[in-house]
C-alpha cells in the first residue's frame, strides 16, 4: 500500500484543498447515480455503470477530504487505490473489489455489451450503499468541517 505522499512523489495525486460545497456536490452525484442504479428497467450494464460511478464519486470524496486529487490517465485506479491510505486499512478489500469493477466498467464503457450480470449489478449497488454510509461516518469523524449538515 502506497502512502499519499508516495503517490504525490509519483505524480499520481496532487495536493488539493477541498470545501464543504465541493463535497456536497460530489454527494449529490452519488445520490443521483444510486437513484439511477436502482431503476430496474435499466440494463444490467447500465445499473452496474451507475453504481460504479457512485463508488468512484465516494472514493473521490475520501481523497479530496484528505487533501489530494488524483492526476493522470489512471485516475480511477489511483483513486480506488488510495482508500486504505485515506480511510484506513480496513478499506483494502473494498479498494480491490472496486478496482475489479473498474476493469469491468472499462469493458462496458468502451468495448462490449452485456458484460455485467444482474447479480453483479445488484452486488455493486448494495456495496456502494454501505460504502456511502461509511464515507459519511468517516467524514463526520475525521473531517467534520467537510461533512454535510444534513444526511445525504
């Protein structure tokens, strides 16, 4: 696991000063994407993509609140890989899971159709709901000045 300072030295992340407004905007993106992911009429690929986008926004929140933003072509991979450094080692399993989802998302987004199954889309959706709760609690405990004043 790389530290944020090591990633900064590698130019994968750069310093960033976040604000409560920026975090609230990201949480609104999460809410929209989770709402879309819950639409049963969407394709399994579409539901997976919307849940993935919510996971990416949540991971971005953790990185922004920690004083950094991802930089470069692999910013999705970098953002997920920083979860253990931002939120704690207990996030390692989720970071690995989200990186596997990232690879599937790339196939959906750029190369193929009918990539995600209904169960994969549902699993990701449920994990992201839990992740949202974890991020909100983490924000409240570690960066209360950035935490939303009303539950998202």
